[in-house]
C-alpha cells in the first residue's frame, strides 16, 4: 500500500512507537488519526504532525468504533488501521489477577478483532484496506518476565495470520509488526538500574522514529511480517526445528534472569 493520501488510524500513538509510526505516515503524505487513552498526548502528537487527535480507550469496542466514526466524519473513511495500543506490566504469572488478565486480552487482542469486524465489511465491498498490528518480537520468541504480554502478543500474531490467510486474496493487506528492542523510557530506566535483560536489549534497540520508518516501509512493500532485526526470524526457525531444546534454553535464561 502506498500510504500517500490514505486515511491512517494509529492507536496508542500519544508517545513512543505509536507516535513514531504516526509521524512516519504523516511524513509520507497520509492523513493520520492519532488515537490514544491520553487525549492530551494525542493532541500534542497530532498538532506536531498535522493530524487529527481522538482520545479513546481501545479496550472497549464502543471506543474502537467511535474512533472509526470520527475518522470517517472528518476524512470520509479509513484506509489503514494500525493497532499499536497495548498493555504491559512485568509480573510473574502468580501475581496477575483476573481483572488484569482481562485488560491484557481486551487491549492486546480483542481491540484488533473489534477493528477488523468494524472495517472489513466496507473494505471487502470495495476490495481494499490494510490492517496492521504491533505484535512484538515476543510473539515469535518469549518474554519470561511478563506472562500476560507473552501470551496475548502470541495470540495477536495468530490473529494476524488468520486475517492474512482468509482475506488477502480479497484485496485486504495484513501486516504484523514485530519490533525487538525499543529505546523507551522504561528500557532506559531498567538499563540504568542494571537489569541484565535491559542491558542486552539496548545493544540492538532502535528509536521510536527508526521503528516507525521500518514499520511503514514494510507496509508500503506489502510485507506480512515486519521485523526491526532480521536475525529474529533465525530464533523463530531454531524453535521450530527443535522445540524441546528451545524451551530448555528459555528455561535456563529465565532461571538466570529471574531466579
């Protein structure tokens, strides 16, 4: 998809990766809708890139549909929906209450489903549209210090695969963005505190702007799987070739880092 002139909604775009993606889309001529729970942050990003801001909570279906309605009211429709909003909180499985699992599922998985259900009927009728989602490299490998994130990001990848398999022959582009290390404030703070995992991630971490460029490059090239590090697929391949050894290696890593 050539994004110039297209109406592109980016969720979770008030800062970080979402803001980087929104900025790159605007730079290439897209009409960008910046959606985020942080309405003030969304306005700030939208003003900076010349976009439209919508304060919304993507963990509720009515809010997903409201963002689509706002974009349609102002721009006449939506051509590209980039689901980037996500929830993460480093915690052990036994420390995650049911209410928090519900939030993980609603934001990291269900919000993608709601967007697809709302947009696909019109897109299928006209024969075009693009669903892009941030799933994280964790979806291909594992995050052993955040049970909710690891589980739901894998589910998001599976949903992307389903969409691509079922709808790509009918004119719908599906792109799944799986960035590895991001130079976020959280990562920088963790590295400064001496976290071994954070220090390791810093070695290959990219900025939000760099990640945004990579993501939009992938969309314009029509790729399904978009990575910030090409060697990430090698890890995925090794897992498929010898699952037991891969699990054993992850277990050793978890024991070393988490105790």
